[in-house]
């Protein structure tokens, strides 16, 4: 559930396959690094699954960082594509001026003049997609450290490592399909993403808040 929209697992699966076809059509291939600069939303769920289907590498970006800091990470990870939420467009445009190696920008949310329109692309794509056999040791994500004593460093996590974390969290939390869980931890964070996936794993309902605001919560 996000912003009044309710999405079933079946709908999520269809949209994930559509997005995989979109990215493949734009030239994103297995092993390519794809960054996401976004506040929490339902599209972020689709993106993480679609990148995994493609075998591309998810590079989550902390939306609280400055354009200069983000540009360093985007360049260091050799990122080819960036998906960004519309509320981060001004920041994304500044990053684009500095990280010139990025070839594709995709905007999630309201209409704008910068980047491809996410919803337009997904709605026009076909939902049939045959994924390549999954390699548990394949790189799933590069998550950057806070860089408090120097430049941030990219931590490389495999498909298997992230899945194990998801399973362990589900077991430790005694997650249940009957639960409704509030997802307010940033989706760019390992903890936020694993918390979300752990509850999806058991069939629970996840309610996504864009960011922590006391009134909204």
C-alpha cells in the first residue's frame, strides 16, 4: 500500500516484468550498475526486483547526501542508469552535470522535463519476461558506507547474502502473513530493504510511507 494505491503480489509481478523489459530495451544489461535516488515509494519495490531479474546491480543512493557526494558515488560505481523520484529532480539534475558517465535518467512520479517518464515506460511495456538462471554468488547490490573518515566505500553484496539476511530477519521477527507492517525506514538502507523484503517473503501487507513525518505516521 502506498499513497492510497493497493498493489497485489500478482500486479507487482507483472509490473516488475514490464520494468525489466523497459530497462533491457534502454540498454541495461546483466552486470550494469543502476542507481536509485528516491524517497520511499512503491516503484522502489518494483525496481529492486526488476534489477534482480535482469542481473543488473542495484546501487542505492542516500537522498540526504549533497549532489557532490552523490556524484562521487555514482561515478565510483561506474553507474550507467539512474532512476530518481520526482521530489529529487533538482538534486538529480545537479548530479547529471557532474556524473557525465550516466547515460539514462528515469523519473518516478509527477511529470517533468528531465529524464524518461517511469510510469509511461512501464505502462507501455509487455509483461512477459524470461529471467536468466540465477547465480546465488552474483553481485546483487553495491551499498556505500557513510564515509565518516574518508570517501564512502562500496560494499558488495551477493544475491545469496541479501536473501539470507531477509530470511533471518523474517525468522527473528516471527513475521506472519496476517501482519500489516509500516515501512518508514529508508528503502535505500540495507535495514530498510531487508525489513521490507522479510515481510513480503511471508506474505504480509507492507504500507510504505515516503519518509518519517510524525503527523503522517
